[in-house]
């Protein structure tokens, strides 16, 4: 065991208290092993603190934010055209094999959505295996997850209406439409839309919603018998994520009491779901989705579902 830890584990340990999870934190011995092995692979020098451990997932043991790009010559071309800092994702033992294959492919093809302009998607830059664990080098999105924000940020200070609007726009147009554009009429779609899979990235004086669980984009490249089911699941989850964003605006004077029902009505009358289904089946074009989304935004505004700037904090 090294005297100095080369990865900081404080943020990682804190997360186990801050979010609901069935997962257990890594044992010390395993932490040290991972530090040693990945230090060697990435070429960091002894005694240097090169990463901060952050989130984890069902497949992911840990995502480590890297303080600087890996010095090892194997990763020399990684820094070309870099738009964000980097992270190392280490998969759990015997997990993530399918995701690893997909992310390698995504990196080589540059799709689905792995280009420099796809700002709402965590970009993958390298993928491999190290001592029986899969790993990926991808962008680090510097912010907490949407799940964390709901629980710890917006429960203290309600989300503003302007921010809620922009997060909903990012979700629908930035993420769903952008990803579904790459679907074929027989492929699956991006469907696993949930709070833990998005990071709220600071962007100027506002925020950008970024999909970090990009393994789910694999369905876009594969023939899927259950594509109808995936589309329905996506719509159901999309609606739920939007509803929670609206709910994070807290309560204010003049807020309609039945805002949940009013949202459901706005959603139905906008025909956004129908537009997205047609878009996925390539019988309706993207403009129709954009128009439907504008109808949803207008309806939500008219129903008073966004917190006004002037609303006092409770
Ligand atoms: N690119 C990233 N930038 C910042 N944090 C990330 C990034 N990718 C993942 N995370 C963190 O790791 C957690 C698990 O990532 P996720 O992609 O959902 O893993 P899994 O596929 O195992 O569910 C996220 O909830 C988030 O806290
Ligand atoms: Mg996940």
C-alpha cells in the first residue's frame, strides 16, 4: 500500500450518504490495488495525486476525475481537440463487457453522438482492459447529477423557472432529439432516461444537462424487436424527468395547485409524444417535433408551471 493515496476518495465516500444506493463502497485493499494498476497504465508518477473518485453505477465501480490527461504515450493523441477535462471509468468485476465493446465502436465511428459538437453527451476517447477490469477514458462533466440536485440543491434553494425551462429544453432537444436522429426504423432508441444518468454542468451563468450514461446509446446501432417498448419506456421516463424538474421549483405564491395535472394536459395537447414516435419511425420530420415541443413550452408557460423570477424564496 502506498503512503500517499494517488486518488482522493472523499467525494466518493460522501456520495454513499447522499444518494440512495444498494451498492457498497470499495474496500481499502481494492482501492489501493486500483490506484496502483491504473497509475501504471495511465503513466502518472509516484506520489502524485492524479484523480478524484466520484460517482458509481450498476456497471461502474467508480468514475475518477483526472487532474490532468494521462502522461503515458499510449494516450498521447487523446488531448487533440479536447473540450473538457477527462475521467477514468472503471467497471465492476465481470461487468460492462457489452458497454465496453459499444464504447470502442462509438469512439471509432464517431457515432452515436460522439462528435465535438454533441455537447449534451459525454464523449468517449479511449477504452480498454486492465487487470481483468474494463475501463473507459471519457470526458469529465464537472457537476452533480440531476438526482443529487433534486435531493440536495433544489430542496434547499428552489430551481428558477428560467433554469427549469432550459433544463427541459436540453433534455428534449439536446438529448432525446439529437440521439433519436441517429436511430433507424429497425433500431432501438435511447430510452433509459433517469436522474442518475444526467449531470448538471455549469455553463456560464446557467447550466447544461449532459447524458453521462452513454452506454444506453448502443440501442441506436442495433436491430431491436422491442423498439416499440423502448420508445414507450423513453416517453414515460421523459415525462417523469420533466415532472421532477418542474417540482424542483418548489412552491410559490400563485402557483397552480393542480400543476401536475396541468402538466399532463399540456403534454397531451402538445402532441410531443406522437411527434417523437413519428420521428423515430421516420414518418414525421424533426421540424414537427420542434413545433410540438414549442407547443408544450407555450402551454406550460400559459398554465403558470414555471416559477416567476419575482417569486419570493420560501
Ligand atoms: N462523464 C462524467 N462526468 C461526471 N460524472 C460522471 C460521468 N460519468 C459518470 N459519472 C458519475 O458516475 C455515476 C455512474 O455513471 P453511469 O454512467 O450512470 O454508470 P452506470 O452505467 O454504471 O449506471 C453517475 O451517476 C455520475 O455520478
Ligand atoms: Mg447509470
